[in-house]
C-alpha cells in the first residue's frame, strides 16, 4: 500500500519503464465481481488470456478448485509445467 500512497513522490523510479507487459499472462475475473473489468487490458497486456468464473471478487476463496484448474490449464498451454 505504501508504494501507491507514495506514487506522487516516487513515480520517477518507473518513468522509463515500458508499461506494456510482453509476457504471456492469465487474468481470472469473477462474473459477479462488483469491481469493473479492465476495458483496456489487452492494450497493456497484449498476450493475455481471460478466464471468467461464476463468483465474486475473492476468486481463490470462492472457487478454489476452478481457480487452480484454470491456472494449471493455462500453464499447460504455456509449456510451463
């Protein structure tokens, strides 16, 4: 939290960093999450795969088996297991 609280003072530490995440990524959303989804996710993470689960915000606690399976399936497709 302190990183975000101090952002106005330490923004220069990341000023030269490319904001685009080039690595493959997995984003798991809860269909019933009250937090809005990132509309521009693929602009910043072009190689993202999105999975939706029938749950709210606390995905790992609400759907642990489905979350684990989504991660394992994604890792298998990445040849990372």
